[in-house]
C-alpha cells in the first residue's frame, strides 16, 4: 500500500516541477502574455502545467491576434520549421540564433 501511495505522489510532483521549467524556458514576452491571462493566478497556485502548456500553445498559434487566423498562423509556424536548416560550417549557437 505504501508503494502505491508513493508512486501516485511522484507524477504530481513531476507536473509541478514541469510548471517551473516551462516558465523558466519562456522568454519575457511570452511570460508577460501568460501572466496577464485571467486564470494565471489559479494556474500558479495549483502549479498546473497542463493548463500552462495549453495557454502557451494558444498564444503561439494565435500570434497575439486574439485567435484571428489561427489556421494560417499554425500553417506558417509549420512552414517556418520546415525551412530551418543548419549550414555546413555553422555552429550550434549561430544556428539557434536564427
């Protein structure tokens, strides 16, 4: 019984840790957009990483246009990923700065 309780506690703590990691990986613009959302206080209190991921996904695909042209923005995000490539003598830091 004790093993069962311990294994149920671990996934929840992993999700809580993931919330902190996701917020640390966001740039300042994304952080300000996420923190300005109406339900951010509840997300922060619960450390709900799944809601945070959903909010980030919505902000990325809507490109700050408040859900206008979501399909277009999603398609353009995928197209820009397809055109990413690393030149022959380009370092990893130069590639990531593109």
